[in-house]
C-alpha cells in the first residue's frame, strides 16, 4: 500500500473526486480521473443531503446589537466567576481554546466517558451544576418564547460555549437519549459558521469539506431539528473561529434520560463537599486558526529530503560531500533519539 507524504493526499484519496493511479502493460503508471458521470452522481447525492439538512434548520435575527452587547457583558461575568472558582465542580468544563459552562443540567461526554461511543453519555446527578442564571431567562429565553421560537417552560438546560480564535468542537450529534428536539443556539461576540458532515483528523488538526456550511452571525438564532439534529453530525471548525465567539445552547432533557449515580462521581466524599469551588485553570495553547490548513511534515518527508540532498551531493562527485551527508544524517538521528527518549540528555553519535 502506498504511503502518503502529506495528509492532503490522504484526504484527497478518501474523496470520490480522487485521481486513481493505474499501471499499464508497459509498466508506466498514469493518473486517471474518475469519470464525469461518477463525479456528477456524487455531487447529486451531496446536494440532496445538503438539501435535507437545510430543510430542517431555521434561523432568525432577533437580538439587536445593543442587546448582544448586554448579553456579552453577562457572559464575561460568567467567565470571571468561573476563573475565580465560584461555580460548582461540574458547571465548568475546560478544553484548549474552548470553555463550557453547564447550567440547569450537565452531562458527561468525550474523554469523560468510561465507555466511548454514542449512547454512553449520562446526565450528572441533580444539583451537580449551577442553576440557569436569571439573566439567561430574562435576556435570552424569554425573547425566544415571545418570538415563538420555543415554548414557555421548554428549556431546562443552558450551556455557554466560549471559544477563543482557533478553537473548535469536533463533529457530533447532540445525544438523542439525553435531549429532546429542537436544539436552539444563539451566537455572540463575532460571526462564525456551523458545518455539517465533516470528518476530523488530528496532530495536526484537519477537517474535511462539509456537506453544508452554515453562516451564523452575531445575535443570530439557529434551530436544529429532524435530519440536521439527528442524522448528520455538526461541528465548529478551527478556521471558522477567527475572533472570540460564544454560543448559548438551549435544550430540554428527556424525562427518562440516564443519570450518573451520585456515589459514582466521588464515592469517598460527602455530597455537600463535592460541590467545592473549581480551581481556575487556563490553557496555554496559543490561538492558531490556520492550523487546519498547514501541511503536516511526516518522517517519510524527512527521509525524502535526506535522499534528495544525498543525490545532489553525489552529482558533485566529491567524497567530502558524502562525508558531510553522513554527518548531517548522524546529527538528525541523534536529534531524533534525544527527542524521543531523553529530552534533557545529550547523546553523542559515533561513526563506525
């Protein structure tokens, strides 16, 4: 199986538009692009799915710039309170370039799960997160009820996601066994986008082309139901967070949603003591919204570069060039060994 020197090639090979390589009887390998019919059929399927997604999304501009500024000031207060450690333990969830604040109801997800996979998420036991702040009811929920976006009394879970430039949230479906539909979100601080049907790869982070790219402006309301909520993943890509952005997600939990047992959270600590303040933590990861577009340098790339250098030096016909090549190679090996095995240890490489 052929290797890839750049993940862009690998991503390209995973798409229906890829160039296929055929070996002919003369031994020559030539690229052959898939037929226009195949490409057209794929585009039709993709367009049909995008149409399904769009038909199950509603958007509205309800909040004025002045109202946005007032709500954003309240979000800043939430962040400051979290940094001081004044919330209950499970109210604040921190990740590089993205902090979550659970109110009303919180739940386990991702690396917090004992068993990975859809359907494993669990609500925290009642009282493990703080109540929905009054300002969220007064400034956000009540406005949505007035405009007929949601029914009165629908919301019992509010989550604030606060993103720094380059932050993201990977492709997911909001747990169907936890939350009823619709899923309502309101965006603040800056314009961004919600993408559907993307695939993520990591180290470095890379995201495939979305089935649907949905712009979400500051103060806009987005409502997901049907196909968009249940049958396709949605995400926020790092390249779409160019400035700080916050979103308030409003949902209703199902009456039969599974919960964690209180004793399973901290069995040796009394319930009253589990509600201790959360120590302020900060991510040291720097914002880098262009990271998803940057090519990845693999070990095979380094090997190709070394061979190319050796080939050029040999063409000069100088034996000393070959010696310099060997010395450079030994320095590279020594550097790699130092990085992989003992970062603080100096390793002297000898030529045999």
